[in-house]
C-alpha cells in the first residue's frame, strides 16, 4: 500500500467525482483510477462504485475510509516531525525515571533547558530497574534517573546524584510511625518497583506482611490511601515530600544511591547534553535540603 494510493482514494471519497479528485491531486484521471484499482486489489474488494457521472463508496470503502484517513494523517505527521528535526526546528529529550523518583526535583532543571531551547519536547516515562536498562539499550530513551538498575552492562555510564535512606509514611504523628504501625495498618505496595525502591527484605525480616499488601499502581493512589488511614508505606526519603503525610525515618540500615544514566559512546543531542550537564553539576545535597525545608 502506497500513500499516494491512499491520498487518491481519500480525494475521491471526499468529492465522489474522479475528475475533480484527479484535478485536486494534480494527476491524470487514468493514473488516479489505476492507483485506486491497485489499492482495491490489495484490500481485496471494491472501494468505490462508479455509476455514470456519479460515484459512491461501497460498504468496504465506508469501512476503510476512517482507517485510511488515520493512516494518511499519521504519515503526514511523521513526515512533518522528521522534516522539523532535520532542520533543527524540533528539539526533543526522551527520559525515563524511577517510579519512586520525585519529578519535583528535576522540574527546575528541565525549565532551564526549556529556556535555552524553546521548542523542546519532553518525553518522560516511568519504569523500574531492568526495564530502564532495556530502554537505554534499545535507544528508546536518552537518559535515565534511578537507583540501582540491578543489571551490569559495559556501555552503561552512571553519575551518582545523591544517596538517601527510607522513610515510613502514613496518616499519623511522626513519632507513631515505626515498624509497629504495620501491625494495625496494611502495607501499601507500589507495584512495578523493586528492592532498590523499597527495602522489602528488611521489612519481611521485621515481620511486616508485605505479601498481604494493598497494591497501588501510582504514587498518587498510594498517597490517597495512606492519608485516609488505609495503610502505610515505606518510600525513599525524597519521595512524597509535598504530600502532607506524616513520616519518620525507617529503622533499617539501608540506603539507595540515585544516579543519572547514559550510554557510553552514543551521540547525544545538544538538548540532552545540556540536561545531563545540569544534572551532574547540581549540588544535590543542597537541593534535597531545600526540598525538605519547603515541604516542612
């Protein structure tokens, strides 16, 4: 199937006249008719029926029209994006971040890059560990921000940003938030995370029923249940700081180091390089302290 065949068909379906459609497409009528016939052969049925000077869509034509219109529009959009990228008119950064990384920590840097590149388009995804590594390997993302990915790869570059402990969070006075809280409240499990996002082995050792948890697919839902007193959770110290939840340090001697990851030897756009440089040059200890003071 060729796009010109689709374009000719859409022109006829709109005008219901082969002559006017050919004029609109700036092609001879025999060429237009021949292209539509080839499209019909490929789709296995008649799309347009001619009756004298009048034409109308067949049942197959009516069914195919919205699908072919969508196909044609997508092709035009792809061509437009490719052209803008080639001319340098469209800048993009593809980023994947850990499901427990608070994007508030990054928005200031993203705004700074946006000011330098006004046409910047951001594509930000959430994933965990191994999935993040696979996205980097495949080239689907430019950079990643996460804790340990749990996988070794010789082309993986990592620049540590900060190291943090974990907190217990829930709807309670902070002094009451100890591991004992899980005797009365169900553990809130954030689906899709790994041990780098939550110290589950230590919780299990402390007798917390992590397998009997409420399972949530977003931090916003976890926050809502915790605020309602329907459970408590363990999250990295920098996460959910603006939520209004009570929190207290988790008693386990366990930490995670958050890093920005890239692929060694892979060419980066100037926009991606700018963001990477900003992340690497940021005083994260000061930024985290500022974030904690604003949340207090």
